[in-house]
């Protein structure tokens, strides 16, 4: 049996950030992930300067051999309607490739890594967790995304009750010379297209020589049809190449305000998408994952080895203080009649003020959110 102080399931940004915070003060941390890194990860993939600050990441050092695409402008509108172009004149965000970003963070975290191994079993033995009958630790962190086995174990009594999940499909691929000539999307200017019924949005984002195209919706019905129609529209508009290589890959996540998941139990914390922390308006989960990883590390250290639920409860309280209280499980947009949603979409998404101040700055850049401060 292999022992450690803290076992983290999932090597993404939340898990690696938590691991780094614990390793730096001397704890023995093991990160377990079913994938071998660097691994392919479907994600539009952009981060704000606040994320760089929270990670202590030097952009000049990071971009050596990796993509860090400055974003200085946006193109936003309603799918099939007029588009509004905004230019900020300086970098307000950065595009990254998750295969590079996640690998970089995991390699620098300093934890012991057990990669390419899935979680097959989870058991409680006294005050310890036993994973795969092989790893033993008093503290377990679930950081394996929406389908994290730790989160599924914790919510096993709720199985059968559907969660309000956002589903998305996307593709990311390198552009050859011919495709680059066909693609009118500019690297510094991501494009976002909101669905007519406001139940989701599509995007196309050029990161260096790579292009990412995708669409996500709050309803699960006919997603492949929505994605296919969106791509045909982009092709007809000359925004993306006619021939897209490979297949679109799907993923799912919970929006924070509507997530029913409990992030704390005896000797257990959930971070990132495992806890359902994606921002409700944009679906972005990288920054919440990183901040929850930082919070989890602080609470674990403060517990001083007593990992009872009572000692770990400050984690839930601090999550609510940072991200707000959980709301109703059904999206309020879904309660608005379809015709009214389309009317509102046409009015608001045609307003330059609304698109700039609300959609881009509040929903996507989180410009009004105060900087994250450790306790």
C-alpha cells in the first residue's frame, strides 16, 4: 500500500494548483489521473491576467515553446444577426492550448504523479481513503472534472436525479496554409455568437496557428444539429475553412449557481468542475478551478491534520463568499417564453454598451470581480 498525506484525483488546473500549494509547505501529495500528460483537452481556452497573477505565472517564460495568444478585441453578436466589434487596444485576456497549459502546471506543482491510471475503487478504512486498493491517504481531493469519480462517489445517493448540465461540442486543430487563407478569424479577436433563444453560444477562436470552434447549450436536445448548423453558417460567412479535420468532441459541466453538488465531506473536498464551479454566464471554468484549488490547499493546511467535515467546512463558506450562494437548479433563461427570449436577444445583443459592459467585461472578463486574496 502506498501512503501519502493528500491524494488528488485529477491533474487539471484545479488539482495541480491545490497540489502546488500543499507541496510548498512540505506535505507529501500524490496526483492520480487516468490520462498521460500532455493530454488532449477540448476547451476554448482563454485566461485573464488575473489568472496569471493567481498562478504566479510569468507570461514571457510560459510562451517559450507554448501558445499564449494576446486578446485585445472581440467580435460578438447573435447567431445570424449583426456583429459588434470591440477593440480594447491592449491585452485583456490570453488564449492558451489546454494540452500545453495543463501539462505545464502539473509538471511544476512538485507532487508525485501517477498518470495513466483510472480510479477503479474508492473506500473508507477508518480515517483514511483507499483508492484502487493501492493508495492510502487521510485527505482526498476530487479534481477530475464534471465526471470526477470522487464527485460521483460523494453523490452516489443522488443517482437517478439529473443535474442541470451544460453540454458542448468543439474541435481544435492546426491550420495548414490553405486553411489559414480561408479563415478570416483573427487571433487577437475571438468571435462569440449567441443562440437566438439565449440558451447557449458558439465561438471561433484562433490561437496562433490553431483554430478552436465550438458551441455549448443549456439544453441537451439536438446538440449535434445545433453544432452542424453553426459550422455551416460560419463557413458560409467565410469565417472558418470549408474542410474541418477530425470530429467534434463533447464535454459537459455544471454552472455554479445551479449545481447541486456538495463540495465538502469528511476528509474530502471537490475543486473545479468536480464541484460544479463554472461561471453561469460564460461557462468558463479555468479561473474557478484555480481559485478553488488555492482555497482547498489553504483549508487543508489550516485543518492541521484534523480532516473532519467540521474542520473542512470553511472551504464551502469561502467558496460561497467568492462565487455567491447556489441558486435554483433550473436556469432562469429557460423560464422565459421562446419568443420573448428571441426579442430580448435581438435588442440587447445589438447594443454596443450591453455587449461591452455586460457580455464581455462582466460575463467573460469578470472585470468587476475583486482580486483573489489568500487568507
